[in-house]
């Protein structure tokens, strides 16, 4: 079986190293190169992993079957567009395009070209998330009444904290919660009321604190906290918890709870065990590229879901700006 030829486009995202290391080790995949419009950043990433750096995007696209886009949020749309137009399958870091209208355009293009276009909602592959979705699918809680979610993590810095690059806690962390709520319940957001502020890092240009209240079509309400409220020493990029309240009971998950703490002379070490969601997601995408279609029953998030989440996020930012509930 020939390996699936993959490329990583940009080293801007905090998970770029994870994508590169995963693709280098994944059976059935061959990482043929890295591209970045910021040359020194791409070269540094390539050198760290012993991978070819290619400064010419078109030349790298000629040599691969699929790509992982890990660019700044503001550059997702042009990079994904270039990959699709070159006939490649794409896994893009969230958000898909940074604007619902552009996300819709990418969805339509991928469908027209017959290419896989997926969004990196890796938390779907968490064992806790998969189990909670099974409970929801089985109707174990009865009719939903409410949900409460938090994805509080540390401020990632860099372009995430700069206006114009697509940063901010809502774009960065609320998207995972919104996606999980839609995916697990099969319901759609009807309206959003949001508040946002810059409370923890006064020198940054975007919001680091927010609260979203979502009303869903079936009448239940979700309250979400996506704030960058954790210190720089926090052990993970986020701290995602989600609780559903139904007429027959409640169920909750913690996406980062599978770890063992080791105490020794060198301090405290936090060792993760269990399946790594990012490895599972990349593996699912590689198989989708091999098959030329989205794998059935897979948690891999199709572009249509990325588009739906971006519509909710845009409504949240508008609500925070005008101080009122916004209908979708």
C-alpha cells in the first residue's frame, strides 16, 4: 500500500509541531514537506523535525495528496483555497475561514471539486467526548434542559492576541464548545447573547474573557466560558469541561482528565495516558485522503460543521458589540 503524501502548510499555529511529529510517525503517511510564507518560521519547524522545507507553495502542492493548514487564522482562507484549487484534500485548523461567508465558499468549492475538507475539532476524538456523545445519542438523559461548558486555558500569545489575525478567546476556545454541543445533540443554535472583555492580559488587543449564552432550536440553553483565564504555567492549552442537564439526569466530561502526576526531585510531571485526540484526528484525515471521502461514522469534522460554528461565533461577536441577543 502506497503511503499518503502529506504536507503541513505553515508553522504559525501552536499545534504545528504536533501535526508534523504525528505525520512523521504515522504508518501509511509520508510527510513530504513544510511550507510557510514566513520563511524563517517554516525553516525552523522543518529543521526541528528533519523535514524538507519548500518556499514555493505551488511546488509543494504538486508533490502531495493532502495538507494540514496550521497558518494564522486570518490566512486560512487563501491557503485552503490554494490547496483546493490544486486538487488537494485539506484538514484546516479552526476556524475554517474566519468569516462565515468565506467558510461557505470553501464548503461549496470542496463539494464541487470532490475533495475532503475537514476542520481540526480535535476534542471530538477525546475518549470522554466520544462516550458522552454515545449517551446523548441513546437518549439517556431524556429531553435536554441545559448545558454548561468551559474551555478556559492560557493566553497563547503572538498573533492570537493581535487584531486582524483572527485571535481572541471566542475564536480560539468557544469554537470547540459550540462544535461539541452541535455534534453531540444534532441541534442547531437559534440565538446568541454574549459578553466579552480584556481582563487578564490588559496589554493584548483582543478579548481574553467572555461568556456566551446559546439558545437551541429545541428550546434548551447553554452557557459557555471560553476565557484565557489560566496562568502561563497551566499544563494544557485548555481545560475543557462540558455538562448536560436533562429531564432524566445529568452527564459531564473533562477532556483533559486522563493523566498521572509524578512527584520527584525534578518537580511535578503531568503524564497523559489514553488516546491522543490530535493523533487520532490526523490518522482519520489520512484515511479520508486515501479513500477520497469523509470516513463514515468518524468524529472527523466536515467543513459544513466549521461553517456552522463560524456563523455562531460571528453572532457572538455582534451580540457583544451591540449588547443584545442576536438571532441566527
